[in-house]
């Protein structure tokens, strides 16, 4: 027996069996408490899956597919190499960067690739809790027109399609109209046109032109449905295009996972650029095949399209300068009210560029 003296002076008798049972209960409760707490505060395990956003058939985003390819990595994908499990946030990708940012807002995407302008506009206009952590590519879009159109001014009174008005393609159209002294109001620009329908609409003459990401311009050129009036590099030389964006809540909880994702992105980008140096190499053939599978376009189209895209991951001074210019122009064009900077806690465009671009994860990924 185990004896305890009660507060009234009487002696309580408790058996050893009861004591053992009580001790076991206490241990079980303590174990469950630790397990419950760990489920909330422990870092992601290697089995956690990252939901990745990208745009439909956008060849700019081929680095994501290269990083998933086991052959590219020599039998093990770059994501597997760094212990990162990924899944497409939306099967087949998102129609536009604006749609992808809406998915970020709904917390359906952890990390994604998209044009810089929708990342900027949706963050400032809607307060989407994201930050830019790396680059994906420079240039890689084009203004495609009907074969008989030879000058931008010929598009006055005609219809020119863009994926939607939150995209870099619309931004480039506005900028090119400005450069050519054409009032954008003189051109009919529908609010949204799926990129996969643009060439068919051009063939049917329901539109006279469009601005889209590759490989759609290459497809129009190869099929002779239309012609490229200006590449995006012609419109704005070496312009910043797509970026890697992360939800800030996800990044703050799992910074190591973000770094590992970027390590795979860096290796995939380097592999792509090396493959592009020799278009007759097995690696380039593999790159083209990945592009064919991803976009659903043939090898001739994909190869032409790849020649007009520059793949990068670095965030350098040129990136920041263009980012600042983009934000200024987006405000000038009325796509972002000037008051939004202050509403989101930024004192100026410079302050916004400094805070919305976070190089911390990329710096660690390069170590």
C-alpha cells in the first residue's frame, strides 16, 4: 500500500496498482501533448508536397518541368535531389498570372511562376501576401499580326488580343502603343482571350493580332497563320519577364523548403542554358521534347520559340531597375492606383521594390 495524509488528518490508502495506472495515464497525456504541439510547430517533413503554380503551355516555365525530369538529373530529378516533393497547383496550369495570383490569395499555391506585372498589380491592388524570390526568364513574348499588317498603326480600329489585362502581354501592348504614338483606345482589346485560342481566332480573322508568350508566336510563324510584327525584345530590350513568387506565410514557416526549391530551379536553369548552346546535342533534344510534352506544340515550333527566350534565375541590378520601371508604368497606365503603395505600407516605389523582392532565399540557395 501507498499512504498519503489528507488535509483533515486522516490517512488515505492507495494501492500500488492504482499508482502505476495513474503514472501511465500521465505519461500518455504528456506524449500526446508533445505530438499535438509538434504537428503545428515542427518543420515540414520530406514527405510534404509543395503546390506549384505555372501558366498553361508557357514555355517560359519549362525550368519547372526540367527540374521534375529524372533524365535531366541523371536518373534523379533535381527536386528529388534536394528532397522536394512538388505537385501542380492546378492541372494544366493557370490561364494567366492574374488567375494564379487569385489562387495565391485563396491559399491554393505555395510557390509559383508568372509574369512580374501580375505579381505586382495583384499584390498592390488586392494585398495578396506574396514576395518575389527569383527570376525565371527575360523576354519571350511577341506581337503577332495578320500577314498583311506591316505597321503598328495599321492596328487602329482593329482587335488585338491579350491573355488578360493583368498580364505582362497587355503591359507590353500598352508600352508599344505609347512608343508608336498610338492611343490604346483606338485599338479594341478584349478583357481576356485564352492563349490556346489566339491562333485560331487569327486564322478566322476574328482578331487582327495578339500578344502572347511563346510558343504561340512561333506556332503562328511556322504555320504562316500570322507573322511576328515585334518580339517583346523589340518592344522593350532585355525586359524582365517571369519571376518565382512565394506565399509569405509558407516561406516564413518553411524557409528551408523554399531554399531547396530554388536550388532545383537554379540547376534546371543552368541545364537549360547549357543545352541551348548546342542545338544538336542530346540534352537539347531532351529539352525540346520536354517543351513538346508541356506545351502540346511540335518540335519545330518549340525549337523556334526557345531561341527567343532567355532563362535566368538571378536577381541583379538590371532586374531591380526594370522592376522599378514596370511599377512606375503600371501606375502611369492606371493599372495600379498611386494610393495603393501607401495603403500596402510602402513609402515609395523604391521602398516597394526593396521590400517586395526578397533575395534571402536565393542567396542561401546559391551557397
